[in-house]
C-alpha cells in the first residue's frame, strides 16, 4: 500500500471547517422570525356571544401605544378584514379594535355568525407590521 495519511487528514480538516461554517449559517437561518398568533379561541371553535381573545406575540415586545420603539408594538383584532399592509395605519373602527394599553387578552362581544378574526401587530403609532405579523382564525359565534 502506498496510501498516504496526509491527504485524509487535510480532507478531514477541510470538512470540519465546512461543517462549522454550515452550522453557523444554519443557526442564523433558524433564528425564528417574529410572529403573532391567536391563542384563544381555537381555530374553528364555536363560542358564545361574549368570548375571550388571547394574543400571542413572539420576537417582539408588547407595549402601550405612544412612542415608536423598534421591535415593539401592540395588538389589534381585525374582524372579517384582511391584514393591514406594512407601514399603513390600522384604522380605528368596529372592525379594527386596538389594544393600545398593551393588553394581551380581551373580552369580545359579537352577534351570532361566522367570523374571520385576525391578530395584527402594529407599532406605537398604530402603523402595521404587515401580514408577516398577523394571524387569522375562523370562528362561529352562536
Ligand atoms: Cu393601535
């Protein structure tokens, strides 16, 4: 055998460097993007006319409306509405409820029917973080 032991060792060193680099890249890619979810009611649930809505927020801070602070904002509940485009102000009306005190849950009353509820996160000046920071469920109010 004229097999040299130098080549495999070099190859192993290179592989380790590549592997390390791959892991670092993978870790950066896997850092979870900020997101919101409606934790309650469950998607598809049937609820009474007054029911609790619970907001979940990951990767951003929930704070009262007021100053614009990076990666911070408050929850909105959209009733039968599309998410508000990024940077656009969330309207103040019966279909767009603001929780500007920094609430993470609220009691909502709706007449019987089928609804799409959307959680929309927006900054301290009510400017939407866009569809990426929204999440929708369907419910039936009986
Ligand atoms: Cu608002």
